[in-house]
């Protein structure tokens, strides 16, 4: 494994993201790109009104530049591979950028056009499906066309024609789950930082250098953003950032050829989505709510947990999920 490219990508992503805040945040304030607080959140979130949004562009810039630096370093050190690993790297970064662009359009409509809900649900879903289908098509025609699924702790299973609909479900589901996790200062960036470390270890075990480097860039970018996003947040990532992060986490899981590993690495993402689904089902079926508010991080807020405690506990749960995922990788 190329330690130099890993360190270079991690450091570059951290420094570029952290330092960019000195210019990006004042620029967003100048443009008055401030957050409009939705009515269905805890009432005390109203004091966050006007906090600059679209801050995700900070780590998008840092991570993408870092990925290029890491890839060039691998070539100079003659550790870069050819074929599928580079295909997964390039296609994955482009997919994440496409999701970020979709999120940017959503944020732009919210803060500039003053439409609080941004893109409609149908528009978001159509965009996510299109991006996911194109990504899977690029992999297929690029040679990554195996329909064998690596199931943690169980083994390989060829699911044939069901493979691509299932992968489509995983991509869209993961991206939306990461998006739902962005609701408390520092939560999404902290959870994703821990997930990136887990994916870094897994890619090291499996010997996938490109994904190891990309995981390092993701971790560095999230850590750099936390310098500005930890409570009390000076900037929010917006859908611009959360959809990009969802794309990145998904791309790395695909790159190590274990997309199902997201069930463990992304355990918090999954729980956030599950809480929303259960809340909706319960309310429509019985007229009662299971949680005080969903996604579940708002439930704990209403139970009296501080934002820092929520971030700490959810990050710890992610770490436990990553330990399980690492154990699954070791068994291969």
C-alpha cells in the first residue's frame, strides 16, 4: 500500500478544506446564502437562521484536488494500477461530483430563489436515478460487469439480473441516508469521517490502493470541514455537501467490491432512514408517532441530548459498525 499517496491525499484534503473556510464562509455571507430553518425541526434551531449554507463546496474542492494529488503521487511512485481500480476511482469521483451538483441546485433554489423546500421530491429522485444509472453503465461498459455479490460473513453470490436493480437501490438509498444525517452541527461530517477511516482500513486489507487513497482524502476533507462545522457551526454543508459525501462513501464501497459493507460502515445512515420510514408507517397506520421527531437525531435532541453528545454517540456507533465491517473484510 502506498503510504505516501495516502498521507498526501489526506493532508491535502484537510488543509485545502480547512483553509478555504477563511474565504468561502465570508463570501457566502456576502452573498447572503444563509440557511432558512424549516418549520419541522426543533424550535431552538431557529437561532441558526442565516448561517451560511452550501459550505460543502469547501470539502468538495479539497477532496477532489486531493484525489488528483494522490493519483499523481501513485503514478510517480509506480504504485498506481491499471484497469478496474482506476475506473472505479474516476467514475466514483465523477458520480460524487454529479450528486454534489444536484445538491447545489437544491440549495440554490432554497437560498437564492427563496423556495424553502428546494427541488421537488420527484426532481431529486429523477436526478439521483439518472446519476446512478449512468455510473453503473460506465462500470458495466468499462469492464466491471460481474453480477457476483460479496456478502459479508456469508460469501459470494451471483444474483444475475437482480444485481443492477439492487445496486441502484443501494446507491440511491445510501446517498439519501447521508443527506438525512445532516441535521445537527458536525453530525454528518463526523460520522462520515469515522466511516472514511473504516473504509481506509478495509481498502488496506483488500489491497485496493486507489480506494485507500480516496478514503484518506474523504477523511481529511471531513476533518477540515469540522474545523468550521462543529457546534456552534459557522457554516453548513447543505445538500451540496451531504449528497456529495453520500456519493463518495458509496463510490469507495463499490471500489473495494463490497457495496453491501455499507450496512455496517453506514449503520448510522441506515438508522436515520429507518427512523423516518417507521415514523411515517406508524403515523399513517395508527395516528401515533414512534419518535418525538424524525430523523432520529432530532428525537434525541428533544430528549435533552446536546448536539455534541449526539455527534459523539452517533460517531461511536459508526465506529462499532466499522469494526464489524473490518472483521468481514478480514474473513475474505
